[in-house]
C-alpha cells in the first residue's frame, strides 16, 4: 500500500472517529427571542451586546422575532422610508428569522416589500399567501443548522381576526390570502420527521398557541407573540414548550436546548429584563442615538394641566378631538388603537402624539340611530371581553350577562338624558373600526381626508391646555 493511500485512509479513519465522538456529545443550542417590539429601539444596543457575547462562548446561537417589529415609535414609523431604522438595527443585531406580525402591514405593501428586501434575515409565515400581492410571498419555514448533526425547522404563523384577516387595515392586505394557522399547521408535520428540532415562530397569541400545540404535537417549542403575554416561566401543552416575552422590548427570552443523538434531551427557558443588562454595543448605540435625534418630533403641540393616564382619559382626549374637529355628535375610539399608557403633565410633544396614535387611520363619518350605536358598543365589548370603546358626546353603561356577553346598554347624552331612539346621530370613528367591526349601520359611511392623529393635533392646537383627570365615560355592571 503506497503512502498516499495509507495517509488518506488514516485521515478518513480520524475524521470518522471525530464524527463519532461529536455524536456522543450533546449539541447545545441557545435561542434568544423577542416579540412585539413595536419599533422600540432604545434597548437594541443591549440586545446586540448580549447576542454577540453569547456567540463568543456558544457555537450555536440564534436570534428570532415572533413578529410585530413595526409600529409604535415615530422615529421608525414616521420617516420617509417607513420601518427602515428597525430593520437596519435588527440586521446589526444579527437576527436569523422573524415571523410576520399583523403590524408589519401598517406601512402598506409597497413599503413592507422594501423592508422584506432590506432584511438580511428571512420572514416566515405558513398561513399567508402573498404570491399575487405587491408585498410578495414569504417562506412558510426555514431550516437553520447547528453544526452537521442538528437541523432546526422554524415555521411561521400569523393571527387572524373574525373577518379572516390579521389585525391591520384591510386595504393594506389586498390580494393576500390567509388561512387559520392551526389548521394549516398540519400540512407541515413532516418537518418534525426531517429535523431534530421543530420550532413554531408564532404571532397567533397565547390562547391560539395552545390550539397550535394540540394541532401539531411534533413541535418542540413555540416562540409566541401578539398577545403581549409575559411568561416568566414557560408553559407546556402536549409536551410543547411555549414562551413569550411581553412587548415593547422590555424583556428578551433565552431558550437553551440540548440535543443528543438526534433527540432533545433538555429544555430550559428564562426571560431577561433589559434593565438587568448594563453593557451595550457601541456601534448599535450610536445608530440608535442617530435615529432618535430627530428634532422635528420634539415640537410642542399642546399642554396637559395634569397627567392624562389610562385608556379612559386618553381615549376621551382622542374622541373629543374627533367631535370637536369633525363637528359630530358622537365619536368612538377602540382601546387597541391607544398605544401608550399616559401623557405627562406639561408640554405635549409631537413624538408622544405619534406614539399614542401611530396608525395614520382615516376618519369615517356615519349617520346612526341609537340601536345601531348600541350594536357597535356590544360588538366591541363581546369581542374584547371588556370595555373596548372610548367615547365623546355620550356616556354608556353595559350590563354583562355573566358570561362576557352584552345583556344591555344604557346610553346617555352630554346632559345625562337617554339617547333618543328616533334621532339620527352624526358619528365619527377611525377607518379600522369602520371596516373591521361588525355592527348595524344603514349608512355605509363617508370617508374624510382627515386622519385621527391630524384631528388630535388640530384639537390640541386650538383648545389650549387639556385636563382629563378622572374622566370615565364607560362602565360595566353585572346583575
């Protein structure tokens, strides 16, 4: 046997022995995960430092987002290239995969497509077909590799409302087809057989994640989003681990998996508050500071005599702006569209108003009778299982049927008198409500050229200091 052949055989034997040894040792996989970041960029430098630090000591570190990366911060949402700063920072942090969240559609399909192209990581969603839409199609899943031995399937999902669409304006989802996620999931059961780790990157919300775990028992892990649930300890359903980190970039999740001979032998999970992380990536910090340094957003647009706190007070301010500027009898605002918890006492700056109302929704006008108004209020209550609609021009009291249903609604005008059942009331609301809420209305509605945030800015500019301390216009009683 010549020397070259002998050397080759010895090399093959060495590599084979090394491969056997590698298989004898468990493979450790570290997954950092976020969800519902909503354009909150201030902690991105801490996330970048944490991810890079772990990559230096662990060979297999992955950074995943469960969607809703966008909407909630004007320095990201209200710039000419909407959403660009968020994707830029996610690229710098080294994200590997993101789910598509409902708020990814807020910027419109053309801009959404630009962000998908900008991202150096894939977006995944198996229950969305955008092949005929301007935004284009995204992959249903991706396969990540942890060395030669372990492949990780990551399957994406997006939530749907009662109308069969994600919680975004319907006009932003033209030509896209959606299917209920847990039903679609069964088509991807093969991913469990073909990979050592099977992960759902789910923007379904925690209640539907439980359904998903029942529908796809081969899953090892569900990284959840949409419901803004902070799970300080992982939940388990059907032996599927479920994790979620709340919202607004206050926490980052860390899951550690041990895989030995093709099987997961250990799973641990924790959530880490960003307040506990002190070190930052300097380059990412500089970029965050650059994006935050937009003096136009610091313009004073109004004054609050006292803090405006909670959905009752903030919603009353937003709806009073509609009745004042549009000169309507009544106005409604859904609580889901109130995106901050308070406005501070004193000067109100433009940036805070854009945070409060980031959706650029158009105002729609209706002519409605009392019974139609009642159906709107009841739909909101039964859909959200709590008071949903803030109002101007009236107050109301819901009687709960004891099961989360609306047994009745008493409605009173500004003078405390019951609404006249024969009167036609002029009503203003945002177009998200107008086009997605199921309520009785003979009038199809009239579009205006005014957005809700424009109405709010006009109201603050024209009416002087505001004071909503203690204002509460909607209540619930249980018999």
